[in-house]
C-alpha cells in the first residue's frame, strides 16, 4: 500500500467516523460526549473561541450545549472572535448552529466574527450567510388576542359565505341558460353518476337501513310489550322509517360516498388545472361538472329512499316475528293502515332536497379548492361536515313545514 | 402593415392585495413566437392566465384579434392553451382528450373526429396513443398530447405555460422543434412562458421581461439581441445565467 492510499483511507475513515455502538450514539445525541475542542482564549473583554476537530451532525447536541453555556459566560465581553482555523471538518447543520450563536451574540450589542476558516469551511460559512450583517432582529410574532381572533374568523366566514352566494348565483344563472338551451348541459355524465351514486350504493343503503329498522323495532318492542301494544311496533317502524330515518340515513350514506367523492374529484381537477383546461375549451364548469352530478344524485335519491323504506320495514318485520309473535301476514295487514301515502311522499320530497344539498355543497367545496393535496383533503372534510350540518337543518325545517301543511 | 394579434394596454394584474404588474403595455404580432420572461414570482404565469381570460385584471385592456377581451366559456375555443402540467382530463383517453371539444362544438360524426384526432396526434409525434390514458404517458408525451388538444380546433394562436419545464434535454429540444414547426409550417402565433434559456434563444422571436421589484416590463424585443445589446444589468444577468448579487 502506498502512502497516498493510506492518506485517502484515513480521510474516508474520518468522514465516516460515526459511532457504531448504541450507547456511544445515545451519549452523543444527548450531548454527553464531546468529540471536538472548544477553547476560550483572549481577554475578558475581547474573547476568542477556538474550535477544533471534526464537527458533524452527531456532535450537534454537544455543540448546542456549548453554545448555550458560552452565551452565559459572555457578560463582560465586548467582542468575540470564533476561530475556525483548527476545524478539520464541519457540516452544514453545525455551521447553522454557529451562525445562530454569532447572531445571538450580535443582538446583545457585541461584535462577533468568524476568523481563520479553511476555504472549505469558509464556503459553508458563506452558504449559511455567515459573513452577512444581520439586518434586523428576528421579528417576534405578535400574539393574536381574542378580539382579533374573533374578527379574523368573522372575516373568513363572511368570505366563505360570499363564495357560496356567488356559487349559488352562478348556478341559478346557469340553470336558466341551461333550460333555454338544454344542449349545453353535459347529460353524458348523468347516467354514470346515477350508477355510481345509486346502483353502487344500494347494498350499503339496504344493509344500514335494515339494521336501523331492526334496532328501532327491537328497542320499542320491550316498551310496547309492557302495555300489550305489540302490534303498534308496525306503526312505529313504518312511520319512522318512511318519514324520517329512511331519507336521513340514506342521505348520510350519500354524503359519505358521493359527497366526499364529488368534492375530492372536483378538488383534484381544480388543483391539477383540469377545470381551467375545461374553460379554455369553451365549457362552463357549472354546466359540465356540477349539473350532471346534481341531476344524477337528485334522480337517484328517491329510488334509494324507497329501497331504504322497504328494507327498514323488513328489519322491523323480522324483530316483530322473532320477539313479539306477530306473524308476517299480520304485520303486512297492519302496515297498510299504518302508512299513509303522505308519509312516503314527504320522505321522497326530503330526499330530493337532501340530494340537492349534498351535490351543491360538495361541488362548491370542490371547485373552491386551492393549494395541493392538502387543500383537497381540507375541502373534502369541509364538504362532509357542512353537508351533515345542512342535512340536520333541512330535516328540522321540513319537519316543521310538513307539520304546518298537515302532512 | 398587419395589426397585432394581441394588444395589451395599461394592464395591472395581481391576486388579492398583491399587485404583480402595473400599467403594462405590449403587443404580439401575428406569426410571432412571443416569450414572457422573468424571475420566479414576477407574475409570468399570472399574466398568461389573464391573456387567456382565466383571471380578470385590476385595470387595463387585453384585446385579442381586434375583437375584445379574451372570452372563454359558452363558445368554441378561439385559441389553444397548454398548461404547465398538461392538465389532460385523467378520466378520458388521450384520443378523447384531443377530440373532446370537436365532439362538443361541431356536428362532425365520430369517425371524422377520430380522423382529426389521429392527425393531430401524428402532428405532435404521438401516433397510435389515442387509446392510452394520460397516466400511461411520460411527462414529455403528456405535454405533446396537451398541445395536440390545444391544436384540435385549428386555432391561429396558442398559449404555452412552461412547455419544457421538467423535461429531459432531448424531449425539451424535440418540443422546441415542434413549436418552430407549428409556427413556420402553420403560421401559428405562439405566446409562451418559459425560463429555459436554450428554448428562449432557439425559438423566441420576441419577448418581454417582467421584473418583480419594479412591477413592470424591463425589456422588450428579440431575446438574442437583448442578450448582447441590453444595457440593463438585470436583463444581461438573466440571459447570461449569472447569479444575482447578495
């Protein structure tokens, strides 16, 4: 082996000189072991800190500890020179700590400079702005008080409301134009939307509503038994499923499936400039993206609700037969008198309103997406939460309205 | 002398409260390859979005082909646009992407649309890719497909947003050749945003350089001449790829 080879190997060894034992590494990480030198020299007024050895990321904890200790010992000093001449190797992270150390000293009104670095070290110093004069002290972030927070939140809410009103206004204008010229609406996407939001959702809608009917009947069976009013479980299940639970549970499933999908789909199209591309080809996003989704959802929702009503009542029938000794025939006879057409119709009317709200909110949120993947996630979450809130509010309004109309 | 294709007068643009460009004036001649240049964050892409009509300016006029402000929706496309990422519709095949506007805005039967789509894809060197999904294409191929889509309606003006960004040198050079061929062969006017110096010198006939600090146009003209003749150090620095003073 030649001398040159040995030198190169030594240098490589120095560069990859990382502790192999876990104990050694832990000691370094918490700053217990110091592998470089840090000497204080000079006078009390003009201090000199001489650094030496190799200082790498493994030594950063020990270096940071030294920086903290040294800052406490500088009270009498007027100037500090950080001598880098003995440093063999320093990496970017440790240089960043030294630049921070120097800036901290300067903010105390002292002069502080790096001196004596090798060309390699000087290059790192420059990259980290080490020879620049710091222009100003770090700007302290002002704490935002409660009044300001309320104000900011109000402005944000008003901005959001303006966006929503803007969207509704555009949609109304678009609908009027679409009625005048139906060819401009993208009807091709209505069918696929109905398939995805309707046919594909049928199994989960049936399962959930069957279980809801089952649970309602089961919970009420015990109470009704006490009064010998077993047969009224039919009325209870049928009316609650058709008027309330069928439409609401179906809407909640549609919100989770279709609402989230619409918001994420349109949001992704927005951030990947597909919506802009659509506009440059002469298409209106509202007529091309929003209307087919809304139409698809509104057309399919009543069918899903009818399905939900039927399986919910079937759930009740199973419980009635199992625990209340009501035969299926008696159940069906009682069902004829228990459910009025207005019960079913009111549920279907609600389902149309719910579907409109789901499509509107999810599409509005999707098209309002900004930023990247994080923006899509934020808007999808926002869409689902807003839809759930809107569903409950709409349900309450419909209950009051339908009661007022005597339905 | 022919009238310019695009005339911009006293245009001020930005977003929110931020003004990026104030009272800018320039014109794009027919048959030009016009490049919008400038450092990061100076508003190049925002200016392009205003020229396309995707954003509304704070003030000023953009007049395209003497007709008026750019108008997008509700009519067949009057000019082609290629976005930085291509922005192909991910749910459609490449062929459907290219033929989409033709299908919607013309009465052409589907086999005629297919013939046009095949021709446009051949024009950009993507023959035989009509049944592929955008996700199956490489970055360069996606940009070519986006150019084919922008060309579908036979525009005489096309906007390109950073066409060669993120491409390997060979694909970028091929794209430059394609732009020159479209401009030379079809007389297409090209307005593009780029900061690839090789592209600028190879294809650019005219350019404007925007400056973030002054929020104005600091240079106008042939990039090859500006490179050597401009007296503005910012312009020379840009064209000669020199690092800024710290």
